């Protein structure tokens, strides 16, 4: 489960010509930390390994010798690359059973498989605002979908869960999550069920 205290994911400004952001590129990555909790290298969804110079330490990265999932903004000139920011992307493993099943609606922007076949990535549009209580936080999780499971036919069926949890719906923010599917054979299908503001949506991705 991902508890969402902030659901915004922002980009650095872009300048024309050969300015600071002329070669700005954005990639979903697995980010590797060193013993002193610095992100020293990343592996993109194309399985390209990029060194970072200088190394970076985002505020949400807290563990040494760990792999984090993130959205990397960097200058695509040579290797190692210059990183501007690394935004957190929660990795949600589908649960067989959950204590709380909530399907408050979300905006579903996109669903796609990473090119290396390790993840299904989901782009969400969440309604958010400043809650009256500091304990009010939205949450997102995924569970195996009993209504759609058919392992014999190569379908891995999951359902997105979302709890608005008293957070106001004043404005919309983009939010990404990744679901690990690297243990599934090539050719399997991931079937995702999501309750949106326009009704229930089922998306199917072939790995």
C-alpha cells in the first residue's frame, strides 16, 4: 500500500537552445543506493545502466544498499549523466487478501508494460487538497482479482484499490505506481480493473 501525503510529480523547467535543460530526458528507473545512501546508478526500463555524476540523495531515499523505483529527470549527454531530480514511484505487489477494500474513483491516464518486462506502470490522476486532519491520507494498493483470475489461460488479474480517506477533491495531480510482473512468463496478460470517475474500466496488457 502507498500512503499519499503528496501526490504531485513536477518537472524542472525547460529552456530552448543549449541551456541547462536543453537535453532533459525523463525515464522510469530502478535506482541503486550506496552504503552512504547516495543514488550512484540507475537502470532504465530499456535495461540501460546510467551512472550519476554527481551522485544524488533525494529526501525520500533513506536506506543504503537498496533498490528504489523512481522517475528520473536528467540531461541526456554521455554516461554518467547529470540528474536534476528523482521522483518516488511506489512499487505495489498485488496482495492475495486485504483488510480494507476501497474503490473510491480515480482518473486513469495510462497503463503500459515497461520495455524490459519487469513492471506494469500506471499513470493516475488523483483528486486532492489540504485535509482538515493531519491523519487524513489517501492510499493506493492492488490485489489479486478473484472475479477475473485465470492462471490456466495466462491471465494475471488484479484490481486497483483507492481510499480517498477524507482528503478533499479540490484539484487534480498526476501520480505513478509500478506493479512488478518480472516473475510472469512472456506472453502472459495482465488484466487491471479500476474504478474511475467515468465508471469501471478494465485494461489488458500483454507482456
